[in-house]
C-alpha cells in the first residue's frame, strides 16, 4: 500500500514534554493533538490511479515505512455490545478493560509475533490511550518476564484494570507512545479536547483524523512501527486505499479487524514528506573510473558520427 499526498504536509508536533499516561497502571508518554478539521490530504494507493497502467509499483526503500496494525483484544464492551449495540455508547464502558478471553488472545498474538520475528524488527509501539489498547499493546509487544538480578521498570503494574494479570516489564521492549489521534470514535465533552457532549464523531471525521495520524507517522524517524488501535479507527483510516486493486487485495486492506488481529502494510512517501536519507544505497565510483554504460554509448555514437 502506498500513499501520495497532493497537498502540503503540516506536521502535527507534540508538546515538548508530553505527559505520562493519566492511567497510573502504565508508564509511557501520551501525545495529544488538537481536533482535526474535516478536510484531509488526498491519497492514492498506487501509481495506477495516476497513469492507468497495470502491474507492480517500485519505489525507493528509504521512502517507505512498515506498519504493523493491531486491533485490541476482546474488551468487556465487546461482550455487552453483542447483547445490545447501544452498550458501545455507554460512558461506563468507554474505557473498557480486556476480558479473560481477551488476555488469551493477547498471549496468542504475542507467541505469533515472536515466532515470525516481528518483535525483533519493531522500533516503536504507538497505542491509543484507552485501557483495552494499552493492555493489548504491552501484552503483545512488552518486555520479557522479570529475571533475578535484573531491575527494569514495569510497562504495566500488576492487576492493571482489574486484569488479575502479572506486571509486564520494560526489559528489552521497544519504546511506547500513547497517541490521541488513533483513538476509537470520539464523543466530546468539556473535559477532553477530543469530545463533544452527546455527539459521536462521524465516519468521515474518523477518516480525516486517520489521515492526520498517517501524516504524523512520517515525522517519526522509525521505519518499522506497531500501531495498536480500534476497529472503527483502523477501518475508516484504511477505507480510502486499495480502490485501484483487485477486490481480494482491497479486502485485505479495508475489511474490519477481528479482535487482536494483526495486519502488516507498507506506507510509501511519494509526496517528498519523508526527509531521511537512504541508508542502504551506495553512490558507486569509489575509486573514480570510466563507467559509460553500453546502452548509453550506443545512443550517443550516432550523434558523434553526425557531428
């Protein structure tokens, strides 16, 4: 999956010293953003939308990021929502914690990311600042179990969110950042800059917020990032991509996520948003020497004869 922005990027920068999570069970910073406007940069999923051709795309590696998208594991709101959909609008369940089944889903996904080696590649974990996503993030990507003689601060304290779960350490774990932009549908109030009394965020507003989140990702230096978020946010953020692909490919990108599902995608910067230089490219001609390619020589030889 690739992205092209045809409007200038305005980076959404965090405050110089982001506060720690307001939830005392966790220890990593939260980055808050002002509410996005209804407009968002337009994006395309490949060169096909530009030139009408069919086939593969090729683009410089240093202008890409690998993003591992994860929906949180089963929360108590999912259980209640199956019984009554209005439960998803309940203030009491807005910051729902994981169920025992949800924690088993977390354990299974953790095993998977270790078996396939993803855990060794991830440089940063970005997570929605809600309890169910934070529990999922630290459970899947958090550090190893405590070992004798090793003192590492916990990412999550014991029994966080009434989980009856042991503490999760930060030993050998990537850094974590809680980011407001990747929350689920928002309901705003005076207490939260992203809430409005009794008004739920519209789907197109979620999609616009998702585009702002992707813009912000390009301000990060990390090349391989895990994002732990919510079904609605992930679905509406990705729904603008894959329209030029075969339906089966489109469905890989844009269908709703199951609880604790992981999808890995590649984002491509074709709008000169990223500024990181290539780390694997090599300029050649070291030491200097004659290196006129044969096909170029064939092109210029007739010109020499004519002159």
